[in-house]
């Protein structure tokens, strides 16, 4: 396990419960990987959170899959609030970053379960439509699992002060 840096501005740090709540309500985030020639590769992506893991889908081939096969460490960021206060030269923000290891799900049952969770997250209560979509396209996609090792949330000092 890695040693992660403590947050420098600890008064602005969100609790684990608040951070998970933000991840659960966010609809997209940015997945950051080590890409070609060791350049950072950050890609906006849909996801679902379940039991300490983030799940994503991907095409079978491409930059993202190549990066994951080369190096399994990743980070994922979601922005919950981004309220610009220009006259104060600040932003009232709230965001969460997850760090962990990402892998391609090889087990077919786990792949189906992950795809079902993702589908139900964005189109709940449409089991027949999801079943048809999975029958049509599951073989052309990869499901990814990121095991979260470290999760940290932060908010603007102005928001932290409002809490007391």
C-alpha cells in the first residue's frame, strides 16, 4: 500500500462519508492514467461506485485500454460544486479524488454485474431495455474496476467555515 500525502489544508477536508456521497451523486468524472510516452492521459467518463470500487466501461481497444495494460495505477476526480466568485477572486468548490489500481474485469459474471450496475445507474428501472442493450453490445466492450486505495474530498474554505 502506498503512503498518500496528508491534505495540507486539513480544515477543508471532507469526511469519508461526505466524499462517498459526492461520488454517489456525481454523473461523470475524469479518469487519469499514465498514457503514451508517460504523458498523463485524463479522460472524462461515466461511472458507478459500489462497495469501495469504481466501475467504468470502455471500447475493447484504444488509448485508455493500452494505458491500463501498461500501468494499473489511476486516479479519478469528480467535481461536485464549482461556483465562481469573480469579485472575490475565488471559487466555492467541492471535489473528490480517488486513487487506486484499475484493471480489466476478466470474469464474465463480474463483467455482466458491473455492466448492469452502470446501466441501472443511468437508466434505472428499465430491465428489459438494459438486457437488450447488453445482448447487443456487451461483447464489444470492456468493463473496468478501480479498487479505491485512498479517497479524499476537499471544499473551499468559505464552505468549510459555513459548517462551523
